[in-house]
């Protein structure tokens, strides 16, 4: 798997262990559905809590990780934590999209809007984005 994408799962799992295990609200599901429609794929392997939804979405060329949040503060807190592990994220109001290969985020920004944010990969040997080196 990809290290930064795997971190997204870990961060989401941490949120779930903090006791936020109720299902996501309809607004978060609707936002996820709208994002996947605009990405041209179907959400797979979803997880959700009261504060966050997380899904994978794959096209022929790109693997996306889509996260939606119940609040702007929750989105910012999650992103600040995730950026400590590196990666590049397209962020909008209450949503985050990560992609591999990351260069697909630039044209995606033209379609979805939002802001590109890049984290700092701690321990990456070559200093490059560490999205694709976890687990083989």
C-alpha cells in the first residue's frame, strides 16, 4: 500500500477509537457521493463515524482517498495530523482528497476547487512524497 494513504486509514482508525463510532450524517454521505461522481468512480471500502467518512475510489489511472467531515474544525485537525506523515492533499470545505499518483491532484483542483496542501515526510530517504512505499 501507499504510506501516506495508509496513514489516512490510521488517522481515521484513531478517530474511531476515540469513541466516534456512530454512522455519518446524510450531509457527509451526500458530499462523498458528489465527490466520487465528479472524480468519475464509485466509492469502495468505506468507513464512517459521526465525524468523518473515508472511502477509496479508483479509476484506470488514479487511486483516490476521499474523506468528508462533519465540521471545518474536524477537517483541519485531521489534515494537520495527517500532514505530519507527508503526502499531498486537495482540501475543500469539510473534505480532503488524496491521490496516487499525486500529479492528478493539480487537474482535479480545476474541477473540484480547493487548495493543495503538502505535508512533511519524516524519514523519507529521498525527500520525495512517500505515498507509494509502505508495505512493498
